[in-house]
C-alpha cells in the first residue's frame, strides 16, 4: 500500500551526497562511448534518486568525468544531488535536480554511503 505522505516528500527541496559506482554501470561498454555513457548513467541515477525528470549536470562534474579521456572514466565518483525549485513560469516541472561533484575524502570512497546535506540559506 502506498503511503499518504509520499507525494509531499518528493516535492521538498533537499540535497544529498551519493557515491556512484560507474565501473559496474559501464561494464562491457565500447571504449569510445564510455564517457558519454557515464554522463547518461549519472543522469539516470539522479532521476531515480530524486524523482525528477529534469536533471542538470554541472560543468565541473562533466570535466571530472572527461579528465582522463573518453576511455578511462573514474571507477567511482562522489556526487552531490540537489533537488531545487524551478524559477521559470513556463517550466514543465516545478522541481529539477542539479548534480555536482563532491570533494573526495582522504580515506577514499568505499563505505561512505548516502549523506543528507543541511543547507544554510
């Protein structure tokens, strides 16, 4: 049975940090299609995690994915996904997701898990 408050939770503005394992998502992918496929997989992950179809990828994240070329995409990446309100009056959806690259801790990416980020506005 579906909860009554599930709709309200999808509509709130929230920011979370995720670790995305790109290695398993790009397994078997042609070398010359790895970086473009990685961007598509990040978009797909953000759509599923935040429940919005409008996903915007930050320029720094795109540069980070492409930094080692089209073939050598990073195995794991730490991203910060923020669900925000759309300011355009003629927008199809009232919310969109912004995906940015998060700073990587010294210990590495393994075992970090999802973290909720508190925003000061």
